[in-house]
C-alpha cells in the first residue's frame, strides 16, 4: 500500500512539473491577455527578452516566451498604427505563435486601393540554408526591401498581414491546404520565391483604440516555416510598410533595425531559440510520462 501511495505521489509531482514547464497555447483572437502578465517597463529595449530573463522579471512559468521590445514612436512617418511596440513569440510541438503589438489603433482598409495610413506588417524568417536577399513588390504592397548583402541572413519565409485586406477585426482561420486568400482576401505566408505556402494557420486582429493600441496574433505550423521537430530556432526580423498622404509611395516604417527615412535595407535579424520556450515539447513530455508510468508499474508489480 505504501508503494502504491509512493507511486501515485511520484506521478502527481511529475505531472505537476510537466505542467509547469510545457508549452502554452494562445487563443488566436488578437488579444495578448492570455500570454501572461508582466510589467513591460522592466523589459530590455531592442533585444530579445528570453524566457529565463522574463521569469526573473515576474513572468510565470506557464507562459514561457520571447519578447522583442521595440522602440516606441520610431515609425518613420510617426504613424502610431505602423509603430510596433513589441513582438511576442512562443511555440509548442506543432505551431509557432506570434503576437505583434502596435502603439496605435489599427484601422482596416476593406480593400480600398486608395487607402492611406493603413499598414501591412511582415515577419521575415531565416530558418534554412540559402534563401533570398530581396523581397518586395508583390508581397509588400509595393515596397522593395533588401536584406543587407554583408550580413549572413537570407530570408526563407515571409509572413504578411496587410490590414487593407480586412474589413473587421476578429479571428481568420483557415483549414490546412486552403489559403486565406480564398476565403477572406489576404495572403499570409510566402516562400523566398514569392510563392504561397499553404498551412493550417490563423490570424487574430484586435483593432484596439488610441490608448491601448491594436494587436495581431498569428498561429503558423512549424513545418510551414521550414522547421522540423529537431530544429528549434530561427532568425527573424519584422517590418511595417505604409503609404501616407505625403509619401505618395509605400515605404518601410519600422523594423528591428533602427531605420532612417528611405532606408529599405534590413540587417538586424535576431535569433529566437524556441527550445527555450516549451522546456519539454508536448510530445517529449508525453513520451517521458508514458515511460515513467511503465517503469513505475514494473517496479510496483515486481515487488508484489
Ligand atoms: Ca490571444
Ligand atoms: Ca517601434
Ligand atoms: Ca535562409
Ligand atoms: Ca523599431
């Protein structure tokens, strides 16, 4: 009886530990209240705040993630809707999740070709060898952007949300194999040849107000970003593009890089090591529990 009790207690403790360190699953609705609470003023600017540094600053262990705190107010044309405040990244065994927070309220264009001050945001991923140094035109609403030739990065995937394509906030979900284009009028994921990549992804848009700012939440299958089960990290940069009444053409407004007006060359890719996010991936955690259960049962019955 004592052994049975010890076995049960051991499994309970183990289960608790697994729960504490396994990945969390954000709800894709454009709101990041489900990413854990934290005093943003404590976070380091212009660098990744890693899962361990975030825990030191008060993030609970149920919400391990990376946070890039961007400079607020650094959009080239001072449009708050194009100014990224921070980006959160987390992952589980199947998906990578991104949350992009803006300083200003987001306005949605409803496919008005003459819309101004409505940004498109892109996250550029360098996850595999090779790739392209230039992108733009078709995928970035006319803006031509380049990755610095002197840096090692060459992008492989581009995640794009063009707010001019949407009419209302909320969740845009698509079944695997169907592009969001077919249903809602936007394209989301491209490879480095500007071809669409299909997958079971979702977008949540929260337009917010001028005080709270808006946000975009994304769920992308790991495989659609070239990440295998054994590969746990990627380099990324982001950018927002905008056409203002003054500019007359689309230009880059904000990125991880400190930008100057008219500068469309990016070089500040940052590495997100998503192994640090779910300390055990869900499948590894489940496998470990199954093995320990089997060992425990063997030990228990052998001694009966
Ligand atoms: Ca959410
Ligand atoms: Ca910014
Ligand atoms: Ca690459
Ligand atoms: Ca910036």
